[in-house]
């Protein structure tokens, strides 16, 4: 292979020859004399092997060219890399680098094995012996010193940016866990920490900075990769809410991944890294297939987090697969295959950690709504129980008086019976309100629409009060109307009850109905009682609201709230107005009845 003076980097791919030394005992002179060298079409990629691999390349340096070069093996985990250069005396000069070689003996203090070459004009044959417990795969290239320095600076910048993202994810998720006590944040942080350690050790930066030995580096790498499977499995299980969707499978999933990851971490760290790592990587791929299958199942069940999970873990799984095939020697090493695991890992960590925070926000809002609903129920039950106590006390007292005074005058007995009747009626009305409110919570299913006799319905709504108390004023209205007569009856009954409660006993209440020019049905309940304060008018239809005039009087603050809900369900509107001369007027309007014009039922 001919070198030129203008080249900054020379890729040796396709220019190398190789031999495999199964016993790892050959000497350089024996290797040089062998005739069974084979051409290596791609980069050195031999997977996990116990053999030593010899590489040979012949370089031609032209006259006048700069003789200074750097021979770079871009795999920081290579343990024993020996460069042999043929000297003028015919002897082979050995230079060593790699994780199993003390850093002080390295020719250059770099993160991966790098050798200085001084190539005078002429032809030069270089031989390299490679042996390692991790995957024996690496790109091999020649660099000019200035180009190599620039490449190292770019690598440092890229590594710094990558570590910065990892640290941000770890700190964010750890803080999220401390604040929320959601275990998904802890496992996301643990997984990011394991991934960061694995990436750092694989890149060789801590070994170069602190002089770690090969055994310590591989032990740390094995631990981080093994526990990474444990952490990501727990993180994925919580993210997909497996304990809720498939509790039995979730339990087995945790047991199996914890057993595999922990065992692999221990065995790879202290027994045999070369033997355990292919098993761990194969197990990780199988786990990815299984968890993606579960995510697909959940996606078909319309569980939204499963869609994002499939996208991000699919990308990450592709990165793991490429790295696994590269380590096995199926795919040649290169920039993409060397860095795809880091890129896909950081991508899915960023996306999923952001999703965790958003998901937590959604769950927190849902929990707040649920807690508010629960508190509302408690408040309502307290109101109902309070409202029931008074009529129950009246019934109990009146019944006791009747039992003790069986010979009492008829007038007194009738009074006591009337008290019992009114108390029972009050309880019945309160129960109607409660059941109607429960029905209204499902607004889509609330209306039971039918055609009914409108004038008869109005007369029936007023029939609960004596004619001298409630006067019926019906103008020209259609004979029939379409809607939910039972819910509309609750509207009128609640308005009349409200007017009756806040009007003097001798004042007449008017129930008025007519049809406006645009076809709207207008119903009004007019009283001349206490009225509604101007500042309370906007709030009278709110749930549990009770104005100043209602204090000390029976009621749970539900009547007008239900009235407004029912009218709105019918497509109408309601308002409260002051009555001229004093009092309050409640007016609701329902839109024109389509059944009367087009023969179609009004459906709300």
C-alpha cells in the first residue's frame, strides 16, 4: 500500500492480511515465515475468541514524504496489542499497548492502543498481534500527527456532550424520584448510570485517566452491563404498568431479568468475561423481543404509553442488535457500529425520561381530580346526612307523641301527621336530588328522550303545591314536546321548591310558560320573596353554593346546580333575574322542538 504526503488519514481496511494463532504461542519470526496468510477483506472482526490474531500490512513510503505517522486501533478494550517492526538487523522490534499492559509501557498515553511510526522512504512490513477477552474487533488506521490530535479533540468533545446528557438524565430522574417517590424515576436513573459507566469504560477514558487495570475495567464493565438489564427491565415494567395489565407475567419478568442480569454481572466480573458476555447480550436481545411483544399487545388495547415505548425501545433494540453482531464478528467495526449503541441509548433515555415526567404530571392531575371527586363525595354525604337528621327527628318526635297520646284531639293528631308527611316529602325530594345527580354524572347517557304532553306536564309539575300558592300561567304552547320529562320535571320542581322556601307564605308564586318568536320554549318561575343578591347571581348555579339568604334553611346546594345541568343537556340555557318589585325570577329556555318541525326527536 502506497502512502502519500497529502493524506491525513489512511484506512487500512482491505489492505490487511491475517493469521489465527489458536494456541497463542507463535513468535514473530515464525509468523513472518508462514505462507498461509489470508487477505482480510474488511476490518479485523473476530468476535469473542481465545486465539491470538496476527495482522500484516506492507506500506510504501515515497521520497520526500513526512515519515511521522500514528497507527491507531479504535477499541479501548483490547488487552494485548503488540506491534512488530523489522529492523535493519533483521530482528523484529516489539512495542506493546493494551489494557493488560501497564500504562507506563504504552508508547503513547491514549485511550486506545496507538503506536508512533517513523517510516523512511521505501517499503515497510508491519505485523501486529492481537489478543483480548472482550470482542476482538477494531478499526485500524494510519493518521498524521496533526490529524490525529484533531480527531482526539473531536472525540473528547463528543464524549463530553454524551456524558453531559447522561448526567442530566440521571440527576433529573433522581430528583424526580426524591420529590415524587415514584420508583420509575429511580430505575430510570439507575439504568442511565449503568449505561453511562458501560459507555465510559468501553471508550477507555477512565482507564487512560486513572490507569485502571484490565481486570478492574472488565469487572466494572460486566457489572454495569449486567445490572443495566435489571434496571431497564424494571424501568420498562413500571413504564408499561405491567403489574396492572399482566400481574403474573410482570412478576416472572422481574424474577427472570433480575436473575439473569445479576448472575451475568457477577460471572462476567469475577469468572469469565469472554464466556458470559455473549450469553448476556443474547439474553438482552430476547428480553427486547419479549417486552416489545408485550408493548404491541398493550398498543392493541389502546394503552398510549405503549406507542412511545415501541418507538424508543425499537430504536434502542436496533442499536443493541448492531452492537451484538459487531461483537460477534458478523458486522465489521466502524464509526457507526462503534457508536450506535451510545446514540440509540441516549435517544431512548432522553425521550422516555421526558415521557416519564409528562406521564407523572398527567397522573398527578388525574389523582388531584380523583381526590377532589372523593372529597366532593365526602362533602355531599356530610350534607345529605345533615339534611336527613332534621326530618328524621321530626318523624321520630311526631311518632312518639302520637304513640303517647292516642286520645289526643283530632286537630293535634292531624298536625302531627302533617309534620310526618312533610318530613317524609323533604327526605324524598333530597333522595331524588341525589339519584338525579348520580345519573347526571354520565352526561352522554343522561337523557331518556321521548315525546310528552307539554300542558299536562306543566300542570303536573305545579300540582305538588296548592293553587293559591303556585299559579299556572300557560300561554300558547305546543300540545307535545320532545325531551326527558322526568329530568325536566326535576328542573321545575327544584325552581318551585326554591321559590317556596324563600317567599312569604302568603305570596303567590307564578309558573309561566310560552313559546317565543324563534320557537324557543320559555319557562319562568317568579316569586316575590327575598330575591338574590347581585354579587351572588353568577354563582347560584354552582355545585353546593348556598347564598346568604339560604343560611339556616334546609337544602344541600344541589338543586340549582342540577337545574342548570339538565337545561344544558337539553341544549337550553337558564338565568336568574331580579323580579320587579322584589323577589327572584328563574327563566330557562329550550331550543325549538325538531320533532314538531321535522319529525325528529330532540337528543340533547
